[in-house]
C-alpha cells in the first residue's frame, strides 16, 4: 500500500535522531532496539522528528493521497498535524480507549491513516480497534479517566470511552508498507509494548478539501502539544475546578486559542459551556 523505500527512509531518519538522544544504541541502524534510557518527556525529540523532510513528505506521498482521495471521493486536505509514535517498552502506559473525533471534535468528518514504520508483532504491540463502534458508541459512553493532559498530578482529566460500550476489540500484526485507516468515530487504543524495541509509527489525518478545516489541522503536532500545555498550566494557575477546567479547555480549543493567560481563563470560567462528552446532566 505504501512505498516501502519511503517508509524505510523515514524510519532511518527517526532512528538517527533517537541514536543522537541515546534512546537506541549507537551503531544500531536497522532495528530500533531500546537502550533502556528513560525519556520522561518526548516533546523536544518529537519536535525534531516533525521537522524531518522525509517525515513531512510521507504525509503527502502520492500513494497515500491517492488512497485518501478514493475513500473521500475527491480532493483531500492532509493535516499538517501528524503524530509520531515512539512507544518505548514498559515506560509509558498504552493510549486509552478513545475516538479521534472526541479529541479533535471541531473538525468535520476525517479519517486517520495509521502507518507502521517497522514490523509490528504482538510483542511490539500495535493498535486495538473496536469494529462497528462508530455506529454505537456515543458521547454519553465516556467517563473521566485517571490520566491527565500533559501533567502528572494536576490539570484536566482525559475522557475515556467505557470498554464494555465498545464491543469486541480486534488487532493484527503489521509490516513495513502496511496501512490501517481508522474512521474518526471508531474506538481504538494502543497495545502494550512488551518487546525490547521502540514501536515507531505515524498518524496522518485527512478530510475532504471542501469541508471545514480546523485551526489545529494546520500546525504541527508538537506545536499543538505546546499550546495545550500552556492552556493547562494557565487553568491550574487560575484555580479552576475540574468542571470549570473541562468547560474552559473545550471552549478555547473550539475557537482558535488566541491568548493564553490566567486572566483570560478566569473570564472564561464564569461561562458554563457544555462539554462534548460524559453523562448527561
């Protein structure tokens, strides 16, 4: 499906950065064996990866865009906001159950092209998807998880889809050149990595070109992460309750952010805007 040589070039460039950061051993060029180095925050490493020419070229590669256009029935807009996954063994918990439209809820209908950048077997992990959940799972099937956005002990709690509402999960092994396309309303989660390797993959989102394109589709994933961290820090400093924080975060994320300050957060806190998930009030 995807040009294997192009995938290999992206993987090689990413591994070069990881070697420079000591995350994989010096001299390891073919397989991303984990060095054992603990990296508590990958933001700066991911920023370097997002700046790679090979990484950016992958999102607009002809074979990928042609597939997207067939699915959409016409021209597509490929998001600049492309996630890279550098999942280390046992260091970070798997991504919780979610639907991407809940994360990027202002966007029109979009889809995710999940691209494995290496061989991914059961030990390396991969993605669990819940077939059919795009038709059955609703906003009211969400609760707050124990995980927080970008902070360990403070900040907004992340929404979590209740597993029993998702039905059965399915997964597969993947090779370089494979592609998994996920509907924005299909519930999915990452699987644990119990190997001695990093799991390398990337998420490329796309939507019909004539549909509404939200502001966060036009910036890099690392820039969006920095924005969200500043927003959470301002909410914490403002003394917002969890309820106020959730409503304010979604309000500012809907509109194009703008200034982030404690003063603005306090002004927004007085407005009890609805949140797009959770039990009805």
